[in-house]
């Protein structure tokens, strides 16, 4: 498995976090997982589409070109052939770039890009294929420049996201609203419309990601890591992790620290935490 991320160029960074590539010519049949990170993504599956194992127990083939909306639980994927996938990870405040006002209703879904915007889907799919052939993200960057040029970001939501990111989610939403000079209801409404999840949900996801990076990059105990990231105790951290990832902290520690080079079934989750499929956390 080869997973790599490419940061967005300067002129796109308010809208796009990164572009990533996932390739595996001979994948195993383990069910892999990806954890919520508060980012929506545009996906192009140019190899054999992965199978998605839904929370309802249903298994379906992923769509070749889709929009991965906000997720509130682990995403379980299974390869059934050679994998070649390109993803564009949007900045949180730009989550409605394609879905528009439909964004809040798409939580935990990955609809066909063509059903959201057929014209954009056609240009995106052509650019994804061109990027794969040329092994450069430039065709996709250009399509995104054209799209982002007409998309107005909500600057207050950008500020809210920046503060939650800076605090790694450890900030009460009422305090966040006070800092921004907004009513709590106004912040919640605008945040949901722009990001696709509530500010409280986003804060919990950012705290989860910070906790995962600490478990991956440092040797401290689970309890110490939980305290660092604002969990009241280890039991609270365990409850949150099981809800968002489906596994216990001990299982995550084993995957992140002890199985870096193995075929462990959490290797895709670990790669997404690190930003690469090998080496230390970036």
C-alpha cells in the first residue's frame, strides 16, 4: 500500500487542504478503516472501486466519483482488486463547495458526484484521469481553481474552525461563540451549513485526531494522553474512541506503535493519521 499527501498550492489553501493518492496493486482482503477528521473529500476511484461496509451491515461498491461528506463514525473499506484512488480533502469551511445547501443532510453518506453537480463531476473525472496519467496534481488543481473562484467562504466559520483546530477541540462552544462575538445559535447554524457537522461534533473530531497523533508519536500511557487532550479520565477517552473509531485505545496503540510495517488491518487508518504510508508521523 502506498499512501501520499500533497499540500494544496498557496492560492487554494483556504479551500483545499491537500490532494492524496492511494495505490495498491495487490491488496489483501482485510477490512480497512478510516477515522473521521472533520474534512469532506472529493474521491476518484480509478482502479477497482472499494467495497464499503456500512454501519447498517450492508456492503456496497463505492462509486467511481463521489463526494465523501462528514462522517461521525469509522469508515470501513475493503479492496476487491487493484486500488488507485485520488482524493481531494477540502478545508472544513469549504465543505459546501460542491454540495451547497444539501451538505448538512449528507452526513455519513458518499453520494455520486454526478448527482450533486454533473458538469463539475465531468470536469473533475477528466482531471483525475489526467493527473493519474501524468503523475502530477496540476490538472486537478486547475479544476479546483475554477470552482473555488466563485465560492464565497464564511469568514466567521473559518475563524471558528481555526480556533477549534488551534485548541485541538478542547474549547467550549459557548466560549467560542463569545470570542467571535456571535450568538450560540447563530454560530451553530452557520457552522453546520458550512462544515456539515455541528461545532461540538467538529471539536470532538479534532480532539480525537490530536489524541491519535499523540498515541502514534509518543510513548506516554493512554491515561496521560487522555488528560493532555482534555478528557476527564481514561474511561471518557475510551468511550469517545470506541464511538468514533470502533476500537479500543489499546487496539489503536498496538496498531500505531507496534505494527508500523505489518499487514495489520489498521494500516490504512495509521497512514491517514500520519499523512503517509511509511515513516514517522508528518
